[in-house]
C-alpha cells in the first residue's frame, strides 16, 4: 500500500464520458489498496473559453481578476471527478487550492508555491477517501486566489506529491512517455524507461514539452519520483502493467550506470540568430545588450560571446522567431550606438539540435563524436553551446531532420 | 454619499456586452459619490450548464460537490464584472463568498447565512474601490463551499446590505417593479411605488416571483430598504430618475397611512384541492393526515378544517398540481384506513386568488367586499383562508382572470 498522486490533463478531463474513465482508472488504483490523491486540469477548452470572455471585456485584464476567473475551470473538474468516483461507489472529496491550502506568493498568473498543508488531505486519506485537488492554483497570504500559469497543474501535482511524500507522482498525458527524440522525425525513436531529472529538464526545455518545466524543477528539488504515462490506454488495463509503463523521472544516479551515455536528441526549430558585430570588450557589455531585450519581454535562448581580438568581439544570441523583428528593432534603436558596436546581423532560418545525457559527465569524446557525425553529413555548425549534460549546436534549418537522424543513429539510441 | 448594494440577475450578466452595461450603470452610481457593492448572479444559462454536467455523471450528485461545482458560475461573473469596471477606469475588486467571508451553516445546496464579515469590504470601499461579491454562496465553518439554493443571490445581496448597514439594496431585474396584479391579466395593473415587506412576502409567495422569498424575509428581519427595479433601462439614464424607479420594500408603517387599503391581487393557477371526508375529530388528526404528505416531500399550501358535526369533520388542503396524484396515492395507502376516514375526493381545476394589503389590518369590511364582488360575478367560493394582511379564496380555475379583474377594479387599484 502506497500513497500515490495522479495528475490528468485537460484532454483526459474533456467530457463527462472521459471523466468517468478517469474515475475508473483512479478506482482501480484505490481498489489495489493505495491511497490516491488526484490533481486534474480544467476540461479542455475551458480555460481558453474563460480567457476569451476576459479579453472580450478588456485586452489586458487585471491579473488578480484573471486568476479569480481562470481558477474556476479546475474547480469544475474536481467537483465532477469527485461525483464520478462517488457514482461508482468510492468515497471522494474535492478541494480548491485555498481549501488545502496550497499557499503561494502573490505573483498573479505566475505564482510560485510556498507551502502545502497536508493535514486535511491526510485525514481524508486515512478515512479511506480519494482526495481530489484543483491543479494550477493556490491562495496567497491575504486570501487572494492565484494561478501558477499555463501547465501549472503538473507543478501542483508534483508539489502535492512532495508535501505528502508520495511514493510516486503519475502524470497521465496524451503521450506515452519521453522518447530518445521525436518519433515523427526518427521512426526508430525509442521510449526511455527512465530519465534523470536533469535530462528531463534539458529535454523539456529543448522542446519535448511533455511536462511543464517548473514541475520538473519541483520534482528535482524535492526528489519526487515522477512518471509520465498515457491516459489513452484502457482504464481497466492491468495495474502492474500500467505502473511500469511510461517514463520514470528518477533521482537515483546508479540506476543509470548501465545506461547509454546519451539519453536523447532534442531539437528546436523556432530559433532566430542575432549577432552584434564589433562590440567593445569591456565589463557590463552583455548586460547592456541583453538588458533592453529582456525589458522588451523577449526570451533569449543560446548566448555566445567569443574571445576578443583587438579589444573587439562579436556577441551572438538566439530568440524565438516570432520575436526576431522586435529584438532587431530594440537593438538598432537602443543598443547599437549606445555601446559603440558595429552592425547587427541576423538569420531566422536556423535550428538548434542538442544531445542530452547525464552519462556524458563521465565520458569523454561525446562532443567530438557529435561534431564528426555532423561533419560526415556535410552540416556546418554555426554556434556551439555546452552544459554538463548537454551539447547544443545551431545549424541551417534545412539540415535539422538530417542531423537528428544521424545523431540518433551515431549514439545507438534505437537500441535499448 | 451613501453605501448602496446593487444586485444583478443572470440575464443582466448574460454576455460580455451586457456585463459592460452593468459596469456603466455601477460606475454612474460611483461617480455620484456613492460607495457601491455589487452582487451579481452567474451568467444566464451557466448554472444550468454546470448542473447538466453533474447530472450527466450521476442523477443524484453529492450536495457538497454540487455546491463546489455550481459556485463557480458566480465566481466567473464577479471577475468579469470587476474587469469591465477596470476597463472604464474604476478601481474594482472581486471576492468569492469564502473570501469575505460569508459564513453559512453546512446545509449544502440550501445553506443559510450566519454572519458576514464587513472588515475587508469596508477597507476596500474606504480606498475608493467598487467591491464585487459572488451571490448565491458562502463557506461553512470547516471551510467547505456552500450555496444558498436557487435565487440565492437576492438573499446574498440583502444580507450583504444588512451587514454593511447599506442605505438601500437595489435589486436590478427584468421586471420594473411590483404590480397591483399581473399586467398580463389586468391591463390597468399599476406599479406600486412602495410595499411593506409583509405585503411583499405575501405577493412573492403567491406567485409574483419578483424576489426570492428568503431575501424578503432577510430584508424584513434586518430592515434593509430594498428596491426592485429594471435592469433593461439605459444604463446612463439620470441617476435621480433611476433611484426613484421600481418598487421600494419599506419598513416604515406610517408611509402607508395614506395608501390604499389593498396593495394588490395575487393569484396562483397551480393548485389542486384534496378533501378527506368524515375524519374523526380528535387530537393529532391534522398531523396524521399531513405528516405522511410532508414525508413524501409534497408542499402543502392552504389548509382548512371546519367545525365538526357529530364528531366528524372534513379536512381540505391544496397542493401543487404536479403533486396531486402522488398526494392522493399517499393518502389512500397510508392515511385513510389508518385514521378511519371516509372517502378522499379532489379537484385539479382550481385556482387561488388573494387580496393583499397591510391596510386591511385597520379596515373592516375588506372580506365582505371581496366576497360580494365575486358573488356579483357569479363566482362560487370553494375555500377561504385568511391572515392578518391577506384573504385568499379557492375558485374554479375558469373564473380566475375574471375574479382578478373584478377585484382589481373593486378595490380601485388602477388609481394611484
């Protein structure tokens, strides 16, 4: 008997029929003797419907009122799921975030969880009840409703699992796990049975988008074993089979000793490259370039500054393609003359490809094998950026699929 | 400058366009220097949509979960109205019932308000904010969300007005006030500028359905001056004109000294009459007849038991027509033989007509004038029941309109 947290996304909760299926799955776990807490998202489409109502009233709604509005979507979900469980003979009780309470800071629409009181939930679990808690939301210390931002239900689920010291947090979603790369690009892509949370962080931020990145950070900080698995399977499939499906995000390094050095190949098509040429190499220059870009709310991804020659250097970074024009505008208006740079050049037809794996920490030669593979395919590398468990390169977008396939093969990722 | 509570029904809140109109009206009152608290209902159709989702999951949903679900409708409304006020330059803040808090008992789906904390609201009003509070709901002392039942937003508004000692509670609705009778039956029906709360109670319970009856009781108990007025007027109409429109439910008896003896003619088509014949006249007999009827959840309206003759009497009461068959069944199965009554007879083609007015307390001859008027029209009276401010008769339903028109004229109700 264990305490387990289930999280179901909006698609799984998309209709009363689907909610009944979620109830069947949850009941199966409860029947097996486990204590179950469920964190469901709003029914698919509901959050968008609510936001559309708000935008219809004013283009930039007040964040506090937006949270007041948007949080109702999950409240509807928990009540309906509780009813669905009761309709098949289970004792169930639903709570909004403020009732638990899940305490957050006051950063409306992007609040951060500060603490979760487990008393009420533990008492209910002890009485044999299934507890259902709204995802995506909490309450600040003045009693205002806050939301954690899009995808925040993943974070809620992991945080609840951490607070309850749950044995596992199961994130049911519409993919059946984390793959070595996108199966639409490489048909031989293989589902990983486990990844470390650091790998998951890199894979998520590089575009795998299986889990909200903040939930992975949370899982990492609190060492919550978190499993990503499919909600599209038969809800009455064998529990043992289900419990071992998907991909487990693990925190035990030694489980990886026998594993491949590289876990996966991530990629991102949505990159645009900007280079500020002839930048004087002096303290504070990076801030003077990127400060105005950040102030314009433009997210920066890769950043590279090379060794200077004759007191001048070139400063390159990438931004989402949709922000390229805005970023160029900011740089030309507020930065170039101010810092005494030469010209500014850019390219929107670039993609990023990364090899990710905790294994590379203890293995030399990963970078050289990556570069050799790309070279053999005739692919020019425009930028390189590395971390302890990741090597990313920026290449011409037309070679992206080729690069991913070649690297997937070179690192033997199709083999278990 | 006064503190005023506005209440808007679901139709007034039915779309973002209409919510913007509500905001314009509220802003007009605030511009005139008043402190304004608004209690809106859920957008029309929303509560029904939520209940339908619940029924889709199980026919008899758990009341606690039903309240968790249904309360979201009003939360959506308050957030949208707050945004609409902000979009026209007003400071506004929305609260759910639990945030005020509005404390209730734990009778889910039909909770009663126990207390309202005015501290948070007063602070906001003092800062120049317009405060928007969810109708229909509160929180019990264990932190569970409760709802007050259908139409509960009227009660919320009056209760908030009582807690804040508001100068007036304005209930904006889709009728423009309380009439001497239904204008669809008597074209000369006249809008009353004021009614006493006792008259309003009788008029509401007799089918005027302008205000939820519990809200009128609340207004009476706490002496909250409550005005029913139209939400269909131009939101920018002159404030002075608007403030004097509709019907004021008043608590000052002397304002009625010059008024007509009778305030209005109420009626109810939905009546069925049941008579238990030859009932032994002994203690406890009324309870033995009506106990099983009440246990079957059948609402009883008029009850008449006449003087007994030879130790036997006839016991007559009325029920809603939809409950007639069920009531007859209960009586025949569980009551007749048990109490040693004769037969049971009934009639579903009856209507109730009542004259209502606090003035009749101090005027004799109202009953006789009523009976004479009906007699002159050849209408037979089947049952009579009286209270201090009301005389009701049961008649053949085919004479109902005739009776209402004749009484309206006989009591000069078309004249101000």
